[in-house]
C-alpha cells in the first residue's frame, strides 16, 4: 500500500526499537539467573546434556545466564552486536532442545525457536546506525 511506502526510510528506527525491546526482555530473563548463584547455574547448565556435554554444569549455566542478562544489555546498546546474537542464538537452540526433550513438543519449544530465529536473523541484518557499534 502506498501509505506505508515511506516507512522504509525508518529502517534504523525499527532496528533500534527491536534491539531495545528484545534487550530489555532478555535482561529480565537473564538477571535473575545471574543472581541465582552456583546452584541455579548448575541446574541451568545441566541443560547441555541435550548435546552430550555433561561436565562443569555451573559454568555452562553461568554462560547461559550471562548471555541472556549481559547479552540483552549489549543488544540494547548495539555493542558487540553480532557475537552477542550468536551467543543468544546458541542459548535459544539449547532451550528449544530442552523443551523438545521434555516432551513438550513444538508448542513448548516455540518461544525459544522464535527468539532463536530472530537472533540468527539479526546477525545478518546488523545493529543499524543508532548503535554503539556504528559510532
């Protein structure tokens, strides 16, 4: 529709809104996990069993918590944008596999799959001009 044709020139604004929104939501998911401490990290890190990694679960749990919490903050800023999106994509792949292995089916894993697709896509799109990486 012709009325929407001019919105293309606001691509960077759209990327900013997407980055800030996703970043804030990932921080809400990750910060409680970071604050949970080694016992919670070990529980989260035990999810790596789905890909055959059974050692140092507390380390893997901390990495997942940091990728969500700190990764969300860096995503919001547009700093280290592509590496952060790679880490978040991997985290969402593991989350989706955990849901699928629990027998929750595609509906149980759908949120992680959707976010994984978004983070993977953002690797190719880039942060936009309103980001720290572009300054």
